[in-house]
C-alpha cells in the first residue's frame, strides 16, 4: 500500500480502504435493474439518517449544486439568508446571482444566528424562504436549529432550507419533526466519502412551491428528481461509485448504531475541548454554539509552519 498524507481538515476527510474498495466495484448501467436495486437498497438507511418519510435524492454534485437548486426551486417572494461565516455568506451571493430578492441576516463571525432576529425579519412578510447553515464550517459555529425551527413554525408560508454538510450523521437532525423543507448534505465530511456527491430531501410543502416556480432548470429540478426517484432512478447519469461507497458506509453506521455514533462524536468533542484548554489554545465560536471539533490557533503559531510540521516536510 502506498503511503500518503492523511487529511485532518473538515472535508474532504480521510477515506478508508474499505470505502475505496466499495467505490471501485465493477461498473453497472445507470438505467439497469442493478442500479434500481442499489438505490432501493440504500434508501431506507438514508431516510433513517435524515429522519424523514420523504424520498432522499442522490445528486452528482457538491452540496453547492443543491444549495443553488433550493433557491431556484422554491423562492418566489424573497429569501432571508442567515449569514455567520464564509459558506452562509456565499449563499447570499448565490441567491442574488439566481435573480432572487435576497436580504442578509448578518452576525459577526464566531457568533450564532439568534432565533429572535429570524422572527423579527420574518414578521415583515418579505420572505418565503430562509437559508441556514446548521454547522458553519468556516467559524466552527453550530446554530440553534431546533429553536430556529420553532420560529419558522409561526410562518407556514415560509420554507426553511438547511445545509447540514458538516453536521449530518455526526449529530441527530430530525428533518420531519423539525419541519425542515429542504435538508441537504455533502458526502465528504462526516460520511467520509470522496467529494463530488450530495444528498437531499424535500418536504411536500417545498414540492408544492416548486410546481409554481418557472425556470427551475433541468439538472437540479426538484420535480424531476421526484419523478425519477419514484422509479429508483436519477435525472441524469450519477456517480455510481459514490453510491456503492455510500452503501458500504451505511452498513458501517448502522452496525455501530446511530445513538452510539452520536455519542462517540460527543466523546471526541470532549477530548478535543479538554486538549484545547490544556494546550493553551482557544475557541473561535462562542460557548454553547460550538462545532463538535474546532479550536482557535494562538497568534504565536504560524499556520504554514504547523502544517509543514504535521506533514513531516
């Protein structure tokens, strides 16, 4: 086996030999019964991870493709973009580039989105969509998703789109119980699959909205995804290797058990936090709203030098 530098970044993360072996299984036709059986096999596990009865879709794209799709498919009146870091800030730019009326709900980096501020903005009646990144990778902030969902429940005509790219399968997120309308994630973080693939699910409310939205495009048309999924298909040729790898990863996850997996991540979080404090490091995100693994580098340490040291070069 050839050696390589292991990745200790938010994503992509280190991919196991077992996952690579699954990724490299012999190719099958994407319109074949073999493919239908593969999609059918992974689907129940995906619904369990999303905690939804809605169909879960497979998208051969980064999560950004689905993030843009959510804007194009369900936004009519206007979108409120909750912005607390680089990725959530970019979603605001995406909304404007899609020609939608978008307004920012901006907080300083390291701070969380306050549900009271969301309530105040939605009371204006200007918005029919809210975008929220659950766990903002760039700042290490985990936003208070349940509390924000409680606010959205007061506004049934507003759809909530949640990016769970760096929290999905690491913490419990109950899509149906929380009332999330579009929940999306990527493959390259907690799922530990190669990048370039994403998963998402859409509520019936969001599907109804999409039916009234013109110019949804084709590649990311939610209604086309729904139509094809009913036959265990995808709208276009998918990355079949990713789905094989996903099947292998789901087997691992459910062999461990979801609650055990969540508890393991929580224990790791405690170990990391203890080490951060002992080593004289600090946290960038405010207490009570921190990602499972994040810390702040002291100014005395050079980022480039520390990376070079870790690589052994």
